[in-house]
């Protein structure tokens, strides 16, 4: 097992939603790793940027801090 | 001993605390340099109190400052990224019983170092009290430890009160028993004990003399305690007009309030005595509009999503609201909440996380230590686990030994090495996500730990990231410099290097620099030149050789073939 501290994680209900999230936030190129079809790992700054962009668009994801 | 009436007791104080916390939720105020929020927050919070302060009376918004200090002291609020926000401890606090909450706040007040009640006595001013409530060493303005000791001494003396007592009599009792607690008056015959240094009468230009002013300074402090902390924390009943006090006994109150949920998503709390535990839960998933006796809460998608992020379920919150409401929830409200819940649950973000990655068929449920699972409570993502990033030191204490920990807030180890040809060695057990991103972008896997640079992937990555950024990422993951071969391939495939001419060509090389310069200035000559290679050498266009020779012959210049040494003319 490996421990990755201070990364950003986005999990969606399905692959299509994740594709949509990455398209909306224009962060596809910054994905570090696709852990599963519906899970991506990012730098935490990029995950924060994704969150803010989604909130600007009136989408309010579940945020775990 | 008096029983709590309509306007006395801790239950009133707690409603004021709730109002201040609700303004914090609604405004998420920025914390300024002095450690306090801005003036607009103070005004809004003051307006929400049962009996607001009049700022023109000279002590500012004392009640708001008092409740803020207590809330911070009790751990109910925290400064997160420069903004004030409620903590998880606040949720735990309001889940406690009435007596326990009262006791916790009293303890927080007794130990509170942020407050100095002497600063709230309107008749005196404290030039010795610096900004942020620090105390000048050569003044008699009491240090936080003395303030705390005086609070405890006063509370201790309350038990000696027999029924209703005048404030003057209580101050006299305190002077007799606790004369030196707030300010030390033991006379060492020095000048220091003539004045209250740094303590003046309001508008005065000189420090107050100690003789005859104990009741003004320490007495003012005791009066300030009676008017707010002792009154609002339910120690005493206090009549501000008559200036009398009496110990108070306050049994657990019966809360009487009703909740009305309106179709416009507004929730109105009706009744004088709402249960703070219920009010708090409501305030945590809605937008509160604190306003003294009438409390309103707007159900809002963002607040609802935030509550789900703290671990509540949408169904749980809908059920809570249904239970509180005296009538069935309006259908549209119910649908909205369910809809919001569904939308929110469809995207989950950990903006700053710890990811525990399982490798191979590893089962983290059994591989991870129980204390780690209990303390961090990581959520499952497939075979992996994720939770909000803990403190690194705490994590190290919980982690199994000899497991790699990559901290992405720092530079990560360079774990790849250039190997033969276009291959890279990247041992699997050392790979972090940044290195794996580079490998996924630019290479194809050839073996367990071996990867080969791929032309199509490099070209695609260069288009998406830019050639320089792409190269920087690869170089950032390499423990050694790129080999010349790798570098050439990478920069060619990414478009950094242009095409290379390989083939036959005619050259014109001058022996003299001046001769070459003179030729370069001839417009006719330039039409036959493909590229100037150096100060004396020119690459000629295909078929231009004969024309150049003829041109040079006209100018009297000899041309040679095959050797640069002067020889017979062609």
C-alpha cells in the first residue's frame, strides 16, 4: 500500500458524470491518474479549482474536508 | 435563591450565543489582523441579540465580543483560511444537555484569556491595554491570569450572598476578600503603588490614584461581570436599574417553539424558547437570518450540500425537518431537498485528501491498523481509502511501518532513470502519481518497471500541455539527466526541433569574410541562396550553382570545386 498525502480526489456516480465534470472545469489535462472510470486524482490546487468552478455554475458537490 | 424568570438565566444567554454563531454561518466573516471580524459582522451580530448594545455608549459591541471570545475558547469557532467558521465541536456541543452546555461555557469563560472585562467598564479607559488585548508590562492593567483569578474569586463569593443584595454590598464583600486579586495593592512603599498605572477615568489625562478608587476600578470590573457574564451564564439574577443581584437557580427549561416550513423554502421558528440543539441543527443546513425573537432559515442548495459534506444524509435531514415542522412538508420543498441531495451525492470532492492506495490484491480492511481506520474513518473508493488530509505527524504515528508516504505539498522524490535507447526505468514500488502521470502521458509499458517513449503519445501530450511543460514534467521525475537520445526523440516528436535536411546540396564558401559580406549584399545573389550557414558559407538553391558561377565570373571572382584551397579556376 502507498500513502498519498495532500492530493485532490474527485469521485462521481458514473463515468459520464466525471467526463462532464472534467469538461466543465477544463482540467482533463491536469489529471494525475484515473484511479477508476469514475475517480480521478489531481493536485489539490486543481481539485480546489474544479470545486470553485462547479460552485460558480450552481452545482454544489459533496465536499469532504 | 431566585428561580430563572423570563429574561434571566443561561437559556437567554445561549440564544444570544446562537445568534452570534448564526451570523458567523451566514457571513463567514474574514478575520482581520487584530484577530476579530470586521465591523459589519459586529453590527449584524449585535442586531441579532435579545438586548443589543448601543455602540455610542462607549464600550462598543461588548456582548458580541464576549460571545465570540467564549465560542473560540470553547472551540466552537475556528479561523479557517482567514475566515471564521463553526467547528465539528460546535455540533457536539449543541448535542449535549442543557446543564452540560451551561457548564462547558462557564468553564470556557473562567479560563478565557481573550477577554478583559475591565475594558468594558464605561467610566474608565485603559491606555495601558494595547491592541489585541495585550498588556503593557509597566501598567497595572491586569494580565489574563489575574483576570481569570478575579473571575473565580467573584464566582466563589456568590455563594455567600443571602438573597437579594445590592451591588455596592457585593463589591464591599469582594474588596474584603479579594482586594489584591485583580491588581496587587500590597504596599511596598514605592511610587508604583500610588496610581493605577495605565488606568484612567474616561477623558482623564492622568492615571487614577489608588486611594479611594478600588470600587471604581475593581468595583467597575465586578459590575461588568454582573451585567454580562454572571447574568448570561446563569450565575445570578441581576437588576441593572436597581443594581441588585441574587444567586440564581435554573432548572432545565421546557423549550416551546414550533417550526413552519413554507413553500418558498423559508423555515420560520415561532415561539420564545426554541431548543438551541434543534435550532443549531437547522442552522447548519440552511441560511440563517438571525433576528432576535423571530428566527428564519432559508433552505439553500449550497448549505444543504455543505451539510452532506459533513457526513449527514439527505434523507436524514429531510426527516429532521419533517419532524420539526408542525405541518407536513410542502411537496415542492421535499422534492427540492431530495433533488439537491441526489445532485450533490453524484459528485464528491476531497480538495485536500489522504489517499491510501491498495496495490494488487491487498485488502486494506485487514492490512490497515484499527486505530487508523477508527481515527481517520477513510471512505472506500474501490479497493482504496480516502479521507480529509490529517496532520502528517499524526498520520505517521498511525501508519504501518516501512510504507511509502508521498506528501504532494512538497517536491516528491525523482524515481525514474533513463535506460538504454528510448526506455526509462521506473520501479513500481517507488512510483507516485506525478511520475505515473508522466509515464501515462509519454510512454508505453514494456515490462513491470520498464517504459518506452512513444512518438504518438509525446506529440499528443505536447499539443495538450505545450512542449516545454511536457519536458519539464519528465525532467522533474528523472533522477538523472535525459540521455541525448531520449532528449532528441522527445524534442523532435514534441515539435521543438524542426525537420533535418539530409541530401546533396551545393555550397558557396568564401575565404574572406569581407568577400562574403559583399556577396550577401547583392540582391541578385540572394535569390540563389537557400540559407546563409555562417559568415562565409551559403547553402545554394537546387540548380543555382551554374548561375552563381557565371555571376561571380562577371565580377572577376574565381570559383573552385571540391576543395577550399586556392587552385585552378573552374
